[in-house]
């Protein structure tokens, strides 16, 4: 289960995620982002409510990072200890801008 | 200073015996013994003896030649050390002086059939014995407790024997110990915790193989009781009971013999089992029989009995028995629980009736009514029971459980729920649970996407939880294309976003967060095993 709370204004978006970003929910996240991605210059992902992420979720993050690298910036904030560990294992801690 | 006691003569020694007075002392002793036969037992009471030199020891040796049964009692620690150093403790019976302990006004923390347990200070308890032959009993209990400890049972061993009034007691160090009976009575919210710890300990005891000849067989003892009472059972059912009891397989595994909540204590944060004097070997049913009696059997006619003995009510006791049996059998299947419950009760009623005939007033109306109730229930169950043996769950691990399901990503949640239902049975930290979730997802999704594509097929997932240390093993089996995911090269995790290929990350993470991952192809199946130590 994943809940996505979007706030989009003036080319800036904040996605606050709650729940699990896994094989089942990653497609929802992907389509939610694709809707707004073309018009964005700044994307913030708030992971305060994110409990779990698998490689399917990482795939979505990488695609978003690649897209935003071309035209702006992407930041990830409020990453839990457990998810930070996954980022470190996979080298995503260097790929993403984590606050 | 001489006491004639049957054929034993007691001579009291006092002060110091050294070269200065040895000859004189010998003279005095022989004087006192001159009326007794050479064969009499001579007891030297050393309560007031402060010191003995080698000259004094030679006197004792000469005396021992004439009176081979000589023994020295009430020896103070200094004199005992001399006797031990010189080897006298090996040559003759030497009994130490016992410290005198008063239990007046002390809190009673336990009471069994054989005596009471008092707390004498914050860290120490003394167990007193009613029987006249207390010293032999204490000695026996110390020996079996030591054996149990060496074989791996967490227990307390008494470190001192003391005098308590006219009898003896053994002293145990038990820091802030509280029995499970006390916990159940005062903290009902810890009921499930008590059941889990209680059964964990019981399984650990039953897993221990005891070297031959070290402990008595509990089956033999039970058969003696059943043989005594069998003719009181109507319709020849007593013979059936005895035959079924005889057919219970022999076992050299440890049995506690009196395993109820008063004998399990929480000392600090350690769970200990005490009261080891009934330690035996045998089939686990014999421990279950005594458990049933403690919680249900004795109080089946009068429910107040369990309240006065355990400190909690009959409803809690009955539930504790049921939940403990379920945990022991590792099942929630009420049919299975009931089947074993009835086998246990066959022997329970047999033992209870035998006990009641021998130990209660034959004219008491209440005891008659109690026996009648047990007898009715025994006969009823015996009619439909043909064997007392049952499948003993492996004491080391829980039953492996399998889920056979179509390998499709839509089924991921079902697979997760299945795995998590097993993790719920152990204390799995949140982090390990997330790591296990991650590994299960990655592996199952891989199978779902690639094993049978473009066709469909099933995967079997098996979860096993082993104890000491708690280890979770999850095995995935599929009959798809032979493929070893572990052979896939690890992704380069140092590349920047633009250079990163997404792929292989799932397997890579799985390997990182599990303690062991291995693959084999056998009998047409891909078999991938994950292992995580909690």
C-alpha cells in the first residue's frame, strides 16, 4: 500500500510518500510522477512516511533522478535509517541528493 | 558427656586437641566407650572443637580402627579444612556444622508437597523439607540439579545446607526471583509471554539426552501407580490403560517431573527452572500428565484447589494448560490438541486416582466424589482411546510450512503475508523484518517475471524458523527455466545516475541483507534458499 500526497505549484513539486514503495506500488508512483515531470524544475520527495523500498522503487527513483538532472534538481528528505541503509548498499546515497 | 542412642555412641569433643593433651583425650574417649561393643557406631560431635593437630588426628585414626563406622559431625569450617587437607574426609564420614537459619517472619515464596520456600534476604531463598530424611533428599536434589546444569538446563543449585528448626534447608541464590505463578496472578497481560517462555524451557529440557543410568525412568514409576489402581476401573478398562501405558516408547530424554508455574522463576531477566528432585528420563507425555494434574486434574472437582496452590483461578489455569499444550504441539488445530489432551488425561486420571486412594481419607465424602468424577471421565475417554503415543514435534525447530502459489506479481502480497505469519511467531526486529521482506519480494518477483515466461507456473515457498540462535530460512522452488540468479554479475554501485543501468539490483540487495543465499538445481527444480540470523 502506498499513499502519494502531491503538491505542485510553479514548476515545483513535493511528493510525500506513505507506506511501501514496492513491485505492487511502484507503477502508481511512476505514473503519478510522469503526469507532472515535464513541467517541473524542482522535485522534492518526502520519505517521512515511507516504510519500505525494494528494487522496483529504486528503479522509479533512478528514472526520476535522470529526468530531473537534465532540467533542474531533485531532493529526497526525511529518509529513515532502514531505507538509508538500502541507499548505501546500492550506491543510491551518491546518486540521489539526500537531505 | 556420653549419649547412648541405640547402638550409636556420641562423644563430644571440645576445645583444642594437640600434642599437649592428645594422650589425655584418647584416655577419656576410651573411658567413655568402654561399655559399648566394638561394632557400635561412634559419632564424634565436633561442635565445640576449635582445633585438632596431627597428634589429635592420630587419636581419631586409632579409634577408627576399633570402630570402623566412626563419623565426625558438626565440624566447623576451620577443622573441616584440616580434615580435608589430611584426607580424613575421604576416609570417614565428616559432616560440616550447619549454619542455623531462622525463617520466622520470612516471606513464603513457594510451597510444595515436600516443604516451603522462604526468602531470607533480597538475594537468597531457603527451601525447607518436611521429611525426616531431609539430608539425603537435599543431597539427591543437589546432585540432579548439578547434572541438569551441566546438561544445559538453566537452574539454581543450592550453595549451602542449613539448619532450620528441627529440620534442614538448602539455600539458593535467586536474585529478585518471581515464580510464573506470581506473574500470572498479578500481571495477566503477560499470559502469552509466560506460555511462550514456559514451553521454550520445556522443549529445551525434553531435547536433552541423558547418559544412561543417571536418572530414573518416569515410565516405570507411572506404571507402578497404574498397576496399583487399574482394578478399580470398571469394565476391564484398567487393563487397557496399563497396556497402553506399557506401549509408550522408552526414551532417554530428560523429563522434569513436576513442571508447573511455581517451579519456573524469573530471576532478573533470566528464566530458571527449579525443584529438580523429580528429574527423570522418558517420553514427553509424562511431563504433560503432571502439567495437566497441576492446572486442571487436582482441581477438577473443587476449582478452589488450584487457586490455593498456584495463586490464580481455575479459568486461568485451564487456559494456561490449553495454550501450553498448543504451543508444545506447535499447532492451532483444536482437533490435534484435543487428541493429545485425551491421551494425557488417561494417564493423569490414573495417577490422580492412585494418589487419592493412597493419600486421602478413605471415608471423606469429598474425596470419594472427586475420585468418582475422575473415574467417570477416565472410563469415558478410555473407551475411545487406543494408543497413548503421539507425534512429538521436533524440539529444535518449528514445523516447516509451505505455500504453493502461482508465480505472479499479483500474488506478492499473499507471499508476504505467509512469510510474515511465521515471523510473528518469533521476536523479529523491525529491521530484519524489512530485510526479509525485501529479499522475499526480489526473489519472488524474479520468479514471477522470468521462470515460466511467457507461460505460467507455480512456485513453492517454505519457511522454517530454528532456535538458538533464531534463524529464519526461506526456500523458493520453481519448475521454470534452470537459472542461477547468483551468477549474475553484481551491478557497479559507484556509477552516477546517467551511467547506471537498472537491473541486477534486487539480487544484489538480497545477497547484502541476508546472511546466506544459495542456489541449486535439483529434480527439475530451481531451489533458492535465503538464510537470516535474527
